[in-house]
């Protein structure tokens, strides 16, 4: 039964990729939120430097869409303030905040400094496990990943079947110019850290101003062989 479900899901994903590879992000979102996945779908948002685009689009299409926000308890206060500002500005109805399991923190990171010795484990406890728990009710979720971010994202498709769920990447083929144009044309406020050179923002200990303007994620986990927190890495 599991194999049959996976097979049908993969066929569905292939159909969607064929149908929407050339479609605009807004049209794709409108279709999936209205027709393809009217239930059991969530937008996972970091409320980071580019996150406002999908949040804005979703607010125009279906403002009561569930928005999952993972608070690792290591975020910038400015990110939390930006989340609250955009939620009110866009009229988002269902922003759901999830935090790490306290038992996991007590067992593996009692002093809150695990990031100093094991960034992968820190990310796994604070973000990956929290994200997995938050998404259990959903059959699909929307991400803001883009191919131009490079690494494992370089060849991703707009629809993916990974770890038993369908992941949707409406902005997969967007470029830097598309990002700037959307913010400017819709008069959307930028993340406060963007003006300080942060092109990508995560936890405060592992985020810094980007060192390469062409690589938004060059400020993440500087000095380490790490480019992803783990929520977008299939098991």
C-alpha cells in the first residue's frame, strides 16, 4: 500500500512539474491552494530576507492558509519582530509558531551552546525535529527555495516527492532581479538585517553578513562545511 501511494504521488508530481514549470509563481500558488491542495497544506516560512514574497502572495490568494514558523529559540529578535509586522501587514490568519521539544533541549543542549561544537546536531534538534513535528498533519508544504541559491537547490524542481510529502517550490526559477522587483513593485518592507548585509538569515549564532553578493547563503555557518540546516535534506 505504501509503495502504491508513493507511486501515485510521484506520478502526480511529474504531472504538476510538466504543467507548471513555465507558470508564474502566483498562478502556481493560486492553483495549488484553490484546487490541487485545498486542505492539508502549509507554507513553511522563516520570515527571513526573501520570505515576504510568498507570504504576500498567499495573503492575496488565501490568507487563512497555515503558515508554519519554527522558532529555534536562537533567532534574532529582529526576525521575530519582522514576523509580527508582516503577519499584521498582510492580514495572515494562521501563523503557527513551533518551538523545540524541551526534553530534547534538556538532554542534548542543556547549556544552549551545542551550536559551538556540533552545528548539525543543534540544527537537527532545534529545527529539523521541530519542523517534522509541525508538518505531521499536512500532505504537502510550500517552501521559498530557489535554484540560484546553489548547492543542493541548483537542480530542484517546482514539485518534489520527498520523505512521504509533496514539497512545492513556487520560486524555484526566480533570480535576484525577480526578488528585488517584487519587493519594490509591491512596496514590501525588507527584513531589518537585509540593509546590514545579511542576504540570508537564520539563527543569530550561525548567521552573518554575506561574504559573496552572488551567493545569498555565504553568510550562513561561515567557516564550516555546511550549507543546509537539514529540513530540506531527504532522509
